């Protein structure tokens, strides 16, 4: 393999720009398949598509379960697993809260307390009815809805890497708007370099990671937010336990692990857990590393990233496991 044997494609899907790059592959067939797979998954699980399987599940809430494809069921199972691991800090049934805040964003308003309370009565991952043999998913109560926004991109990225491997690709990556899944190393055997966005300065990174064969996902309060008429800003990462945007003291949480699905879900969970909660999670999650940034722009890294994380611009770096 030589370094100039490179193929790259971009597509807009799942609400972001997705970039695929592979080395050592003579045709673009694998990239075309990757684009088709992402489009297929998006059609299945986007709540914005009226005919998607997730929309069918949500419309049937309170009634009979819906039979779904194997892909949708596997994504649902993963989302339910992280709902259980986080004891509801990540909740696959967060749909009513997400929709409420999206409506208020359009109005530059803030939900009334009674609206939050009403939605909180609907958010409960224990209310999902599912059958892994029949591949069916249902919701016990009317107005409940599932949402895969905190895990769907990671799931799709893992599928893309599977396609790469099946085509014999040994070096490449897929990038979902900054969430990156890496296959192997660079063609010359060196590490990939993945930047972490500075949470308060656009077009600047606060540091970078040297990695091989890992996935990286970041959740931050700077990614999607709006300023309400009251002058305050509200970001999109909703805490399912409070109903409001997470206020854990963190403004950015980056997870490094093998699975892109896992990294995607855990970045949301760590962001809402704060420093203390994240330390606890690291204690029982194997092969998971984290870079966390608090409001004072202190950077905390887990032990496994010492030597792999490189701060830029004088950022203060502290050990997360100490």
C-alpha cells in the first residue's frame, strides 16, 4: 500500500457532513456502499421521516408494537443498554423532551415548568416493550416517543467501518461532523491525529489526540444551542432526569473507545455526569478513555490518554483518575 492510493467522498446525512476516506482501495465502490448504508439507516431511524420505522413506533405509542428491521432493532438494543447503564441519564424515550425544546427554540422561548413536568411523565425507558425474536418495538403509553439522536451517528459509523473491513480496507476513517471512527493506523503506520474543538473559540482546537483504531465522539454545549428572549443560551443536550439542558459543570466531553456506538452514547452520558460522575463511570467501563473540559476551561484526561493527548494554547491539563 502506498499513501497516494486514497479515495475520499462526502455526503450530507443525519444532519451533518459525513466524510469517508480509505487508503489502498483501487475503486470507489466501497465509498458508494458506505453512502448507501448511511442513507438506508437514516431512512429507517430518522424521526423526521414520516415513513421511518422510528416514526411508526412513535405513532403507535400506547398500542401494539411495530415490527422493525434488524438494523433498527440492533440500534434500539444499544440505546436501551446505555439507558440501563446510565440509570436513565441517557434515555431512549427522551423524544417528548427533545421535541418540546425544539419547538421552544423556534420561538426563542423556554418551556414552562408544567410543560417540563408533563414531558417527564412520558420519559421512562422501562416503558419500552420489545421482542428480539419477533424484532418488534412498542411503547406502553400514548405520547411517548423514542429518539436515537445521542447514538445514531455512532451506530452508522460502526457500520461504515464494517463495510471497509469487508472490502479489505486496512486504513481509513469516517467522520460524522467531528465524531470520528478510525480504522487501523495511517498507511505509513503512524497514528491518526484527531483534534478536539475549543468549546469557546470557533475554528480553534484545544488539543489533539494521537490514536490508532479507535473511535472519538464529543458532546458539547457549543454544538447546537439558541439564545432565548430572556437573554440566556440553552444547548441541546437535555438531561432526561431534570428535563432541562444538562448543567453538570462540564462544557465538553470527549470519549475514546473502540466502538463508535459506545463513544457516541457515552459522550452524552459523561457530559451530563460531571467530573465526579465520570470518574465513577470510568471505574466500571473497560477500554473507555475521556477528555473532559469544565467551565474554567480546565482539561481533565483519563490515565489511558497520557502521552496521547496534546494540549494547545496553554490549556491546563489535569488527571481525571487522580
